[in-house]
């Protein structure tokens, strides 16, 4: 399962990151590192960004990039 | 002089810390290998002057974003005595990563834990001594926003600089592949020094977001907020602009005119209608720029900008833009100039340039004056508001069409990954400093260009000097006749073409120019215009005015912000072409339909 499929309100653990190094570096620097828990707080309508929470950081991530965050 | 580089991730309050440390003395400087503006300031710390340089916010020293390249280049090209790393104390779980990376450079470092007040409120416990032990660098807790701990930060900087190290440049290649090792070190340091309670989120922010990001209420509230902001800028800005205009007029008639009354009439006209009006054009923008930046500061620093991105991104991403571009586009409806300057918040150059392409289509308050005049002069009372509404619609359509056409050529390389910070209210001082700095920047960068443009239009409309200004016999009139084959198919006669030439300087002067051209007073201009043009011609003219270059100040800022003449040329040329095509299609279509 990926972060894009995680239902709103649920938490998952990051297993790996897919995609090219450029985007992977950015995703990691924002705290989405392997082994960390991530929760989906809410989704915007019409397929817009997802609000996720890692530790004390809240982030907006588009579904395309969320699909590159593989959950355990 | 010793040099200190200020580094940190975005949203750490790094700029606020910089402002606290340096006061308002900061200025934009040039650095080897770097094309973007960096703020720096010389401050007295201890017994000597120290140069503090504010580098752009970066997430990762090895990242691929433009800001990250800039920070790398700076560290490689310029000797630095101390790295001052600012972190957000509530997010050390990821912010320490940058500190660890920078530490690998082997330069002296001082770690600042900013927003310590927020961390305490959330119940986050930070063991400073454990951090010092683990990292081997001094650590200071501060709240730059409220000024707590700044004395400690200053003495720590003085102490760190006192330990004799020759300043040196960083060598970055050798640390490039060590990020994975850093990740485990980060976990260790964080584990040793920081305790975060299980629910360390800002409850108030969660509650506000439940309303502001509500699936159904979110968008209407967003538009309401924008409308209110707009009203506020307009209500406060219009009298201020009038005040500036009044003062300028008083200086012109009471001081400048008497002083040069004996001079050659050509020289008099040059000084009054050329130079003085050029300076007036620059000055008349200042109140609105300050006001807009006060409000931009609120929207950005409060954290609402990211919320707007959440709400509008689904739509804007289809145009190759993101939700923040929409906010700037809306700001453009007040005035394009500060909206263009506001795009600096975007880190990806492609995204930023594409946003700068669409902002000039926003129907600003200066164009609104022209449209209100024409719609009331030509259309009936019931049709006028509809006509005005259709122009707003055309403004959006032109912007979206442009984004669709240019999104491939100005690609947005960066994925939308935005932080959603807790709601914060910026202090009055922060907002004022921002507005003041932007105004100073605009005056410095744009004055020469605007002055040159105004003088050029003055020369065109006043020479030869023995004919009435802006009449068909002037250079401008001859130019208009030359372009008659271009504008005739749009239903725009050559007198109105001269008005368009004036409109290139500023839309505020279009009506005044028409009064001069038609030899009419302000009161009977409406009668003359409605007698000379039918509604199809008037609407075609308005479409052209809406789409072509908004004003010289906009062009100056396009250049100032993009630092590229090629882009500036495109951002002026394309709207001209589009304006012609739209007016042509409308005018010929309407005539063909028998109107």
C-alpha cells in the first residue's frame, strides 16, 4: 500500500520511497523517512493534495507523490 | 570583517531571526556565482563589525532546488567564519538533519533553537546540554518573534567568533554520499535530547482548520477572505493614493512651475510632463505596495497561504500551477506590481515565471477606472454591470489560457510539498519591515526604467513641439497612423490608438489622455466618446486594454523579478498578440453577426 491509498484518519509506517532521487530527497527532508509513522489528516476535493502528519509536522502532498511513499 | 552565514529550513523563522539580529539595516548584495538577491547586514557584535548573510531557506544541502544550489554555491565561493543554523524547535525530528549535514563541512557552527515558546506550549522538552554533548556545537534557545533569548544568541556568536579560526570556503563534494549514515545519527541525537508528548499538535490550529479546510465551506470562506482583504486594501489604499497625488500636484503647481516659469517652454514641458510625472508614477504606487505587503505578510506568515494551496491546488495543478499562484493572481486584481513581487515565495523558477505570466491579466484597479468610465458612457444602466462582469471573466480566461499554452515551456520541476504550519499572527513590526523593504526595493530597481518610459512617451506625444500635444501631427499621431492597418480591423481608430500608447505607461492616464486627444474637459468626455464609438468598438477597445501590457511599472517589476530580458519580452509580447487576436475575433465576429 502507498500513502495515497491510506484512508483518512489512519496511520501507516513508511517502508520505502520510490521515484527519482530528486523527489525522494525532498520527501525525506520534509521528514518522510523510512520507519516513521505517517497519518492522513484530510484530503482536499477533486483529487487535490492530501494533508499528512509526521511527528509534529503537517504537510501537503499531491496524490502522485504520495503514491511514491510505500507503507509497510 | 568576520562573516556569518545564516542557514535553515523554510518556515523556521529564519528571516525573523535575521531581522532581530540586524535591525532594519539589511541590504541586498552581490555575491560571486549567485544571481538571486541575498540580504546581508553589518552589525556591531562585541568589539568588531560582523557581516551577517541570510541564505535562502533550504531543506537539504544536497537538494536539487534552485535555493539549495544558491546556498551551496555561496558556501563554496565565499569564506565564512561561522555557520548560524536556525531550526524550528517544534520540529527537531527533521530539522536537525540539516544541522548534521552542515556540520560535516567542518566549519564552526552555532545551533539556534527558534520558536522555543511554541515548543514549550506543545509540551516538547529539549535537553540543550544533551544536544551540545552529542553535536559538539553551542546551542541557544530563542524566540525571534518575541525577542526572547536574543542576548544569549549574540553573546554565543561573539564567543564562537572569538575562537580563532581562519574563515574558509566549504568543500561540498566529499560529503555528498553520507546522507544515510546521517539518518541514523539523527535518530540517536533526537532520542537523546528531545521528548515529544504523544499529541503534540496545536489544538487551536486543528479546530480552525476543521472550518477553513471544510470540504464544503473551505472554498467559499477562501473567496470571502480574499474579498475582504481586497476591500481593505482598496478602502485604505485609495485615499492614500489620492493623498500622494494631491501632494504631488501641489508641489508641481506651487513649487516646480513657478521655479521654471522663465525657461524654454520645451524644457518646461519636459520637466513637468516628462520627469515630474515619471517620478509621480513611481510614487503613486508606494502606498498600495506597502498595504499589499502588509496583507501578503498576514496571508503568508499566518500560514493561510498553504491552506489556500490545499483548497485550490486540484484546479491549478491542471494548469501547471499550484494553489499559491491563484492567491497571487487574486492579489493582482488590486495591483499587479506587488502580486508579481509576491511570487518570490515560490521556489521553483518555472512555476514562478508561469505565475508571473498570468498575473498581468488580472484586471487591476487602474484598468477598472477605464472600464467603469466606458461601460457607463456607452452601455445602459442594466447592461453596464454585466459588461463589467464579462471583463472579469475574460481576465480569468486569458490567464488560464496563457498558463495552458506556456506550462510546457515553463515547466514546474518541483513537486508540491508544502508545510502546513500552525496558525501564527505576524507582529506589526514584522509586517511593517516587510512592506518597507519591498517599497525600497521597488524604488531602487524600477525608478530608472519607469522614468525612461515616461520620458519616451512624452517625447512621442510632444514633438514636434509646435502642434498640440498628442494630436495626429505629433510623432505619436504619426505612429498611430502607421499602425492604423493593425488597429482598424479591431474597430480602434487612430485617436484611440494614441490613448493605447499612453496606456502603456499607466492605465490611470488613459482617460486623461483621451480628454487631451479629443480636446474635451473631463465632464464632456463621456458624451464625445459615446458619440464617436458604438458599443462594439468600445468593447473591442476594452478587451484590448484588459489584455495588453498593464503598465510600465509591471514591465519594470517583471524584469526586476525575473532578471531576464527574454522572459520580460515574452511577458510583454504575448499579451499584445493575444489582445490583438481577442479584439479582432470579437470585433469582426460582432460585425459579421450584424451588430
